[in-house]
């Protein structure tokens, strides 16, 4: 079941992203304001990446799993969303 964290700000380019499809900073602390019941004001900012058809290799020869999207601004909002049980979040792609 999809649990969506909606942003209050209205913007025409807003999209819904599945959190598991995003690369974000996992060491960031969750945004306290969201955990304390405040609304999500602004959508997260996302960068779209071109994924090569030839997989890149990571450490120890393990194939590196590339994701199509990474978070430019909003890792703390994602951490809070995950903690509150959300699976999706609203964001905008900033490099289109």
C-alpha cells in the first residue's frame, strides 16, 4: 500500500517518488519538525541521472547498483518520512 507524504507548496512540476527509488544521505538525522507533527512544506529536490547500459563495478568487483534519482535537498525529510511509515514523497526534478 502506498503511503504518500505530500508537500504543502503547490508547484506544477511536483511528482511522486517512491522512496526506495531514491539515493539519499542515510546518515542524516530525521527532520524533527515532521516527526513533531508539522506538515511537509516544500517538496524534496531530486536530480535525474543517466544510467549507463554497461554496469559499473564497485568495491571488490561487485556490480554497483545505480539509481535513476538522487536527492539534492531533502534527505532529512526522507529520513523522517521513513520513520513515520511513508513509502512515497513529493518532489521536483531540478535538472530537467
